[in-house]
């Protein structure tokens, strides 16, 4: 979710700095990490920095670095140059190798035993998060990593990136931050987060976002709120997103044409199923923009049911135990919400 990242080498250890413009991304990571201190299933936050805090605004080192040509410009590829001063928030983690890098370089994992071991690690990490009341909210191969410590890559896979993290039962999925940035990736959202709208509902949806942009003087990222039309049927689909106001704001917003969806462990079960499918077949279940993680079509998700899940899984997955596990992980919310990670990890597939 962050705009850019940079890796620096020091004598002690290699770290990766993730810079972001959005305060809520930064606050999500910091607050979720605070709920899981010392948890070795999640990549630890080594340090963090907010240039918006009063004590930081007087920080001489920050002022010096943002005016120093060695640091104030970061080259982000494709001719893009990022001005450091425009990214007031920074998060520091150990340097790491991500699962999507391994898959893209080697084309997959070496054996089914390695797939099962990695899946167990992911399940155990999610179980630990959920016990602390944290929902990852954006589980994907990009956020499963092996850290680099002491000059070598650790063998254990861990979870990283809680910038889209949610509190179980308290936070809603589909948040648009006060600056207009979506705090979700459609590629990992479960099907209950997508809905088909009638023409009347679509007008209400558009009124809501016009009001938000005019009232708060922001520009919401179009990919998050732009309706998607199925060219075959003409049906219109959207993500069940909403605007997250600043804590001190109490502006009454127009009604949305759908109910918001609360974050729950079932959110991460769905994403775990997508990761498992990709590991087994070496391709994603749904077409996704590889750079931004966005779904290229929404109609399947909005009409998802057990029959559609069975059709896609039985026709593409050969292993019977894996078929059964995926049918549970990728089931509709009414069934998925009845599961626990203890039951998942005790499945014969593992």
C-alpha cells in the first residue's frame, strides 16, 4: 500500500523502510503491532517515524535529511522521482524475501511438502493474530516473507504489512481513509464485500461519494469507488466501501445502498484460500492486476455461492483433500464464519 520503499545496508543488519503519505496506513501498522508484542509469527516493526508529530516537526535531523540531496529524492523506477518531504510516515522492518518474489523467480515451491509447511506457518500466524484481536485484512503472497537476519535468509515464513489491519468485530472492511486512499486491496477481499446495484442504488452510491469529496475537499482514488459494468449483462457492481472520517469529525453522511461488513477471522480465511490455490496451481484463482492487486472483474465475487466455488475448484484442483479444504476456505460467509483456525489446521490436507 505504501508508495515506495527503500532498502539500506548497515553494519548491524539490513532493513527496509516503507514510506507512506497516508496517516491511517501508518497508524494501522503501529496500533496493530502494539497489540501483538513479541509475536514471532509476524515480522516485527523495528521502528517508525511520523513527521507530523509536534516533537518531530522540530527534529533537526528530519529537516536536514529532507533538504539533503542524498536523501530527499528517491528514485522509484520508470522515471519517477519521489520527494521524501511528501511522505511524512516511515515504517522499518527487517529486509526480507517475499513469497511472490520466490514464485516469480523459481516458478513455484519445490514440493507439496513445502506448500503444506508454508500453509501451516501462515495458518499459525493468522491464529496468533486473531487471538490478539487483529485481522490482517490483506493476506497475499506479497505479505508472506522470510526475513534476512545476520546475512542469511530465515527458513520460517512470517506475515508482514498490517497497514490494512483491522480490529476483530470493531472495524469495518472497505475503509477509505480521510485522505481518500482505500485501505483495502480488492484482490484479497472476500465476496461479501462486493454487491450488484440497481440504477436507483447506483445513484445513491454516487451521491454519497460526491458529498464526501465536496465536503472534505479530497479526491478519492477512482479505482476504489468506480462501478464495474459486466459487458455481457450490463449489471453494475461496486465494492462495499465507505469513508472513514477523522476521529474529531462528526459530519452526517448520506446513506449508502448497502450494509457495511465487519472485519472478522473469516476475512483472512478467504485470503488464505486464495494463497493456497495460487501455491498449488502456480496462478491466481481470479484475474488480478499484478502491480496493484486489483480484481479485473467483480461479478463472480458479487454472485459467489457454494455451487460456483465447487465448479471452479473441482475443475482446476486434482487433489481431493485440497479440494475439500479449499471448499471450506472459499465458502460463502455464512459457512466460513463458522470455521476456526484450529479446525482448519487439523484438516487431513496438512
